[in-house]
C-alpha cells in the first residue's frame, strides 16, 4: 500500500517562511558590513613640456627643479587646467625637431616667434615683448662707432648661444664680425667676462643679469622688436586654445603682469596677452611668412595677385570666425567687419610679397608648408577677434599697431588700415 503523502501544516509553512526571511536579512547585513571595493583613481591628463633650463630669467634648472618666468606660467596653467605637468630638457639646436618628433607637446622658454617656428608648430598669444641686445666692451678701434653698423668689422669678436634666434640676429646684423656660437648659453656671458670676446648677443630679458658685475660693458639696442610666446605642436589646437584663454584671463586679472614683473623686473615690458595686442602679434607673424610665399610663387611661376585664392581666403576666414564665435557662445561679428579685417590682411600681405627679391632659403612649399601655417594663424586670429567684441574701442590701438607692425616693412597707411579694421570689432 503506497505511503500517504505528507501535507505541510500551517505551523510548518510559517516556520519555513520565517527562516527564509532571516537568511535574507543576514545576507543583506553581511553584504553591508563588507568593505566596499575601492574604485580606481581617475586618470589625470599628462602634459609633457620642454624647456632649456639655461636661459634665466626665462628658464633655469635649480637643483633638479625648474624655475623661471615661462615654467612658472605653465605650472600655474597646469594647476588650473587640472593636468599633470612633466618636464623634459631640450637643447636649442634640437628644439624644433624635438617638438615635431613628440618629445614634448609644448615648449616653454624664451622662445621668439619666427617664420621657421610658425611652419613647424603653432604659437600661443604672446607672454612678453623684448628685443636683441649687444653687450659690448669696446676695443680701441671701436671708440667712435655709434651703432652696430659701425661695429661690423672682422676684428669684432661676438659670442652667442648656438642654434637659437639670437645667433641668426648676430649673423644678420653683424655679417662681417667674427661670430662665435657656443653650445652653452651661460658660456656666452663667461666668454665676455673673461675677455675672450668683445661682445655678447643677448636680449632685453637677459642683458641686465649678464651686465651686472662686468666693468666697461655697455648695452646697444634693442636691435629688434620681438615677441616671446609658448610653442605648441601643430596638431594640438585644443591645447593652444586652452592656454590662450587662460593667458587672456591672467592678463586681465593682473596676475600675469605680476608674474612678469617678479621674474623679469625692469625688462617686464608691456602687457601682451590682450585680444588686441595678440591680434597684432599674430598679424606680424602672418606677414613674416610673406617673403617666403613670394619665393614659392616665383619658383612656381605664379603671379602675386590671385583673385580666386583671395576669395577662398576670405570665405575660409569668415567661416573660421563664425566657428570660433559659435564655439565660445559669443555673437558672430558682422560680415562686413570680418571681411574688412581680412581684406586689410590680404592687401598688406601682397604689398610685402611685391617688395624686392624674396629669400630663396628655406625653400618652403606653398601648399605643404606655408598655407597650412597661415591657416593656423588665421584660426588664432578668428579666435581672438570674437573676443574683442565685448570690449570698448581702444584709443591706443593705432600707436600700438605702429609699434608692433613697424618692423614688418609695411607702409604706415596699411598699418593704419589694419588698426582701423581691428577697432571695428569693439563695441
């Protein structure tokens, strides 16, 4: 006879349900009591910067720590931008190749804006303005010389840092002199102090330190009008714009000026990271490429005047201004104002292309080298122009334009036209 199935009583059902509830409660309590799994720390973006460390007060290594005006600037930016900063040293002759090879993303030093560097990378808005200075201990034959032209003789021995902008200034301004290019920048001053040379080519930032303690040394210059900026890899547009925005804010707040005075002292110079001054600096940079554009056109048998290319430039420039305004959530400037500014740029560029014999070296390609560099500068101009709109018209813009563009070789009337076109953006 089969066994009778067991029927669960009410008490047994209650007991089983209670046991299940207790087990669930215990499991929850154990889970809550267990330590939480640690979450992985959020990765901090890394910014690798290059500096020479041999160019005080712009950049100097002190006991494995980097000091100087330019590194102090980037250190403050990295803190505010929440990036980790790592430093790599460079030697001046290898600066361009190191940047292009990706050893670092941004070069931070006393880097002068030059056409060669505009081809190889992109500059930020200026951080300082200065010029080349010749520190001279006059030999007997040079007593009557009043300027570098009178000093330019084979007997003049001049020391300069090898591979930098100042070596080019020394060889250009003193072509007959005996120029000694030294690999160690500090050795340039030492050579003058020991009497091994008659002069040292330096600049307005370095000259006060170098001349201190040297007897019978006079400063001649500034011989040039130069802009110093940070130098970014050509493919790092976003980084360049972030640095530019930060520099404009620091200049407006006065913090950049205070840092400039702290490190550069009497050589601090005027404010540079304002939209108007930065537009003028970018204009000068753009115009510095025009002799090379003329040479490229000459090699190709092309005319300076190219109305179809001018129309393309105007259209591309207007589009760049529109994108910059939309990205910054700022009003798009009036089309006629934008057109007038870039038309003034084109006319100035053509006037420089038409002057004299263009340089044959470097033989840059119009399509591969020059126009991409000009497009990068145009992008910076567009970015800056939309930021002028919210400012009042600056009555000092005309003298500032002549100060900053006077060395380009432009006719004063064209400088006035550029100043007027910039002023039309202000409201």
